[in-house]
C-alpha cells in the first residue's frame, strides 16, 4: 500500500502516471477497469486504466453519451466523501437496471457493480474516478469499499496539487508576456480562462468578461473567429496559429491564438492556448527567446524565424549565421510547420505583432 501511495503523489507531478494509478486501483479491488474524468457540465478530459479500456470508452465520450448518463451526475451530486458504491446511489436494483449507464454500457461489457469517487478541483472542475467490477461478483461489501478508501485522501491531494500546478503554469505564462508589454491570457481546451494578465484585463473596449471564467471579444466578427479558434485548437486539419483583426470604435488590434507547444497534455486543467492582443503596427522583430518559447523552436530555428521577421532573406540569414542556404531553408520549413502557416509572409506578420513598442532590438 505504501508503494501505491508514493506513486499517487508522484502522479501529481508526472501526469502520464495516472493510467498506472487507475490500474493499481483495479488490482486493489479485483475489478475489470477504472476510469478518470474531469467534468465541467460535460466530460472534457479523461483517461482509463488500460489501452483496452480507453479504446472501449473513447466512442462513448466522443459521442457525448457518457456525459449525459445519470450515473455520473448522481456521483457528482453526492455529498459523501470517499468511494461510494453504485448501489447506494440508487433507491433499488431495479432503478439501476433501468439506467442506460448499466443497461446499455456496463451490463453488455460484463460489468455492473462498482464504486466512484468525486472531487472538486481548484479549477472549478469536478474529477470523478470510477472502479468497475464484474457483474457476477456482486455489489461491493463494506470491506471492499474500505480498501479503496485507504487511498481516497491521497488521490484527492494529488489531484489538487496537479490542478494547482497547471494553474500556476498558466499564471507564469501570462505574467511573462506582461513583462514584455503583451496583453495575454491562457485558456483551457473548453475555452475557460485559466489566467489573464492585467494588460488584457484593462482592454475593456476589446475584451468582454463572461460568467464561469469565459470571455468574448466586443468585435462580433472577431469573436466568431475566436470561438472557432477555441473549438479547433486541437484540430490537425486547421492551422495551429490563428491571427485576425479586432476592432472597436477608435482603434484596432490583432488577436493571435497560439497553441501552447511542448506543454503537458494531461487530464488536469489543460493549458490549451494563449490569446494575445497586439497593436496593428509593430516595426521591430521579437526576441529569439520569446519566439523559441512560444512555438517550441530550437535556438537555430528561432534565430531564422526572427531573421525573417526582421526582413532578412534566406541568403542574408545564411551569411550572418555562417551556415548554408539549404540549412536555413530547412529551418524555415520547420518554422512554418510549428507555427501552423504555409507562407513566410504570414509568419512574419504574426511575429511582428509580438514585440512591445519602444523595445530595443535584440541581437
């Protein structure tokens, strides 16, 4: 048990370990599978105890069926702490049998008795863990539930730490951009704002703040483009970086929706992308360090990108860096791929919007 507890706390810092933790819960209970969900009115992130369990669950999640099941809603509404046997969430076995979660999903898979745990995260989301056992084993006994509840508090603490770390990552990203004079916020894949710096909070003529940590752009055309960018932030068929004008009665800015590259893509409070607002005209190229961090470029790729933004040709960059033009062209291709664009001119336009006005050029 002590090894399992240690592994649970390690998973707070290494998100890829959560499927292993779920697999150990399966062994602890003698169950068939275990699932973890993050929910905010809908199931937005999830994982499972094995590759087979994930493959089995995926179509149910993607179809939206699982989020509508009364079984999950009952667990999230329950005021009890710790693992709760399913049969205590219902008034009778007959009521369970008539629930689509059991009738259409669990019984056909040989399951039907299990238990669940619900935890409210600091992000405002709910986390639920379900441990599924075979139907022919019958309902969980108090001793079975007690075995699972020996790790309940550890699971709750690890989940809390993991979520807080994701929020801290979002805060650090926006504050770093604030130091560069760039109004910015970080949002999750659901569109929920995880962190915003003071510069973007002050743009009341451009940004409208909504309930439940949502935002909208005052320019309705730009807002429609923002909605689409949020909805397709993980779509491989859509350019990863989206830039578009945002106008008010007196001025205009450029919005850049930039997916966060190289970040942990786990089930907790995922930082999906940055929204940055910059003035239309920024004559100076941004620093190599900023370009590298935003787009997960190597130092050499970032220097090539900055050279393009500064108006240099491939030959200019090659001569300045002492490399061949073929090497520079190879770097240009990688820059286009990582920024999600097909033309150098689009990359130049994007990068020239990232530099704070009045800053000195970087070498």
